[in-house]
C-alpha cells in the first residue's frame, strides 16, 4: 500500500492507546505488530487511493467556521430521549447531495464557485453557477424508488440536503427567493424524501447550511489572490461592497425561520445535520420543536455525536460518532461525470472498520442531473445488500470490540455471548483475538453457515478460515461464547 498524506490516518489509527488516546512509541513491539496488522486490514480499502483529501475537508471546514475534520469530541449533551437511542445501533446511513452543480458535471456542489482554492475542483463564477438552476430539472429524482433500494442495501437512515451553501432551498420555503418555489413550480423535494423514507422504515435526517452564499453574494469573497478578492463574476477587486445595516441579522432570521419550517412542516425528523453556522438557532429550540431529534456538532454548539469527513477517524473517539464520506463519486459530494465511484466491497470495508469502533458510516451519493441515482451506486448497493443478507448481523445493533489493540482484524460484539471477526481481502493469516474470557462453543462462517476450525489457549482465540472458503469481500465469522 502506497503511503501518502491520504493514508497517514492509518498509522495514527493503530497508534492510539485505547484508554487515553496517547500515541505509543514505535519501539513498543506490540504496537509495531498492530501497525502491520492495520495495513494488512486496510490495504484493500480504496478510500486511501482516491478519497476526498483530508486537507480539502479541513480547508472547507475553516471557510465554514468549523472544527477540523477528524477531530474527536467528548460528548457532553448526547440526547437521552428514548426516540434518539436508535442512532448508535443503526450504523449505516445514506447521505444524499443533490444539486444544480450536477448539470455541469465538473464542479462540486457550491464549492465549484470558489476560485483559486487549495484543493482540486472545477471552477465557474457564482453567476454562472446559479444560472445552472434554470437548466436543472431532476425529473427522474424518485425517492419512492431509491429509498426502497437503499433499504434493501442495508441503509438504516438517510440524510438529505435541504439547502447547501449555494442557498438553493429544496422545499418551497416562505423565507427564500431561490429554490424549488422559483425554479421548479414549488415541487417539494424534502416532502418526497421524508415520505419515502418513512414508508420504507428509514430514519430521516435533514442537512441544512446556515451559511448562505446566495444571500451574501454581493458582500463575500469567492476566492482570494493576494490582497484582492474574487466577486460573483470572478473579477479581482480591491474591495467588496460593505454589507448594509441589518444584513447579518436578516440572514440569522432567515436561517431560524427556515429551520423552523423544516422541523414543523414534515412531522417527526430524526436528525438535524447542520453544516456551518454559529448557533443562529439554538439546539434548545431545535429540541423544543423535536424533542427526540439528534443534532450534529457543526452549528457552533456541542452536538450529540462527533464526526470525521472524507477519511476514517484518526484516533479512538468518545460517545456517538459518524464518519461521512464521499462514495458515489469517491471525492466530491455532488455528481461528477469523470470521478471514480466506490464499489460495494469498498463501502463494506469502511463500514466494518467504523462499526469495529462503534461508530456509524454515512456513505454519500450525488444524484445525476436528471435526478436518477448513478448506475455505479445502484450496482454497489446490490453488492452491499447481498453481503448484508448473510453478514449484516455483524454490523447492526452491536458494540465495538478490541480492534486493533487486541485483535488483528476488526471485531464487533453482540452482548456477552456473540463476537464477530471480519477478515479483509488480502489478509491471509489466522485471525487472532486476545483476552477472550470464555472458550467458544462454535465458530461459523456467516456467508455459508459452515463451522470454522479454531484454537483457544491462554484466553487467545486463533481462527483459521480455509483459503478455499475466502472471497474478495469481507468474510465474517460468528463466535459463539455461550
């Protein structure tokens, strides 16, 4: 595996002490063994080759006034309401980034408006970008179809983009002059998604961006060059117009009103997924509107869960956690005509690693310009769904195990009597789990139900999956400890 800045997280991932998160010196022989095991476990996961650059994610977060991607958070306000307790058990979510940038096909959602940025992306002026809304008509966006497909693939919840930084509202908001009300005859995409998710038993989350670049379009820079700024036409100017009196307060009121619409017009909402902002609407008010809702940490307040973006977390986290990651395409959030797409095996690998630490994996898809899901995504969902039929029990309603500190492959646990060990492709040695208190009564390969030979000595479990029983997917064994 080629080690680049995209893969550096793997080294930290294994060097984290399970109790205090301190880095262990490489002179420790056990740590060196764990480092080697990690590279073996993750060698096949191609996020390392072409995932969104973590530097790009951090640069974007800085623009939005957020914490750096991948940082962990001590949870102080996890929602204890009974309706919120599904989250750590669910494990697998679908992020849906729909937007006008798909018409172009060579720029990312909203971010394509920025010029002279530090990460790879196409660039067009904001004026050109917003004109794409006149050509965007996602007639084949059919949530009633893809929600059913997502459910069959094993997804447990959906987070849908209601408004990205470009300011386009996906519902007919009374507090917006740029969105479906003006461009699609009032078609309510949020309503369609919420109803389709409920019909298919999927939890529903709403992404919302408090930063609104359309609202601020005349007063914000869309890129910098030296001391000069790019305006909405990507013209270099010495100085942008000053905001009129009351402009910032007007945006705050707009944000508050739009969030209230989202949380009162569509029934029960399970997640409020903010992206930027400085507490324009407080978490307390959000909870008054939706007592059982889960709130992320990206609106200037402490949320219910920590997160990483574009890469798996760099160290063991505390409390509830979610990694959101571009998958279809593999680097951008919105649809691209040329970027690579993850395979089903890729996504399963990332999901398994997150679940081995008890976190959730939120896989992103960007619908095509006509609203249909990319065929590569649908193909991957079928592969994921097939794997879920035999091995899904190992990633849902479980807790994380002792990987990598005491196991050479990812481990998940169900209560005190069941353990699951996941063998990654390219890993050919015996599976080893230390500090197993009870001798297993039986170990089976989930895909076939066949017994798997094992050894148990000095509280160390050694499992031998026959080579002819291995596949190019994650192979999972079920360990009965009753």
